[in-house]
C-alpha cells in the first residue's frame, strides 16, 4: 500500500534570512570547478551507512539502516537540480563528472544523498518500526568536500499506523549519530539522544 510522503521539518525564518540564503545559494551555484563521482567512493560511503547504531543501555534506542535499492536504482538523472548524485553500494555506483555545485547560476543546491530504509526499536517504541528516508551528504558551504561529515538523516516511520512523525539526526565522523525523534508534528523533539555504531545492519523488523 502506498502512503503519502511526510514533509521535511523546516525551521521558520524571516524574509531577510530567506533572501540571504537564496543569495548564498546563487553564489555557490556559480562555481567553475568540477567533481567526479566514482563507484569506489559510493561503496565506501554505503559501507558506513549500512550499519546499526544503539543508545547506551539494554533498553535504549537502536537504529539499523540499509540501502533502499528500489529508490536508488530508479534514479537516472545525474546533475539534476535536486539530486546531483545518489549513492549506490555494491559496485553499482554511477561514475560521472558534474560542475560544482551543479545547477548553473540559478541557485540550485548541490544535492548528494543516499536513499535508506531500516528499523528503529527500543526507547519510545514498544516494538520494532520500519523507517525510510534519505541521508544527505556533503557540506553546502564547502562544495569541495562533497562527502564531508556530518551526514544529515531525514527519516519517517512507515506503516498504516505511524509510530512517529519523523526522525532527524547527524552522523558524525566518529561514527555516532545525534538523533531526534518526533512522535508527532510538534517542532520540539520528544526524544534526543546519541547512538553509537555497533556493527553491521539488520534491517528486518521481525
């Protein structure tokens, strides 16, 4: 059964702030360098993303992520304004070169992301819950470090009865995830915690 996608969280900002951000994006979009994406880089990124993280303690939150191959295999538009590159693991990465930041001078961000799915359990969840979403890579303010940390997580709970509104977080270079769980649409997270990498992914919710 198909379910409507949830909207991303957005922090309200003033017209002046929005104008400043658009101006910055326009400046960044006029870069003259180029970036080459390779399958080896994709494999290295996905080797980290396909992992399990857990909060300290036996009853703590646990998150396991795997590549969402259905969505990543459906991507076929390198250099697109929204998705300049989608990471694919297992030697499936697409090798291509893009002008940085990849949108001409029209203000498009240089989007590099990975599609993921997985399972979250423990903490506020009485049983394992399936999740899906995106991991955004790179630093918008330093397009020369396109795979730089932190990687930003934007996940949502799936299922007919949703166990959460959304999950956001940042994967740091040291392997830990600073995560926020929103059980409803309130802007303030219901749970904030740090998860530490434990090992290989287990994306089954059984």
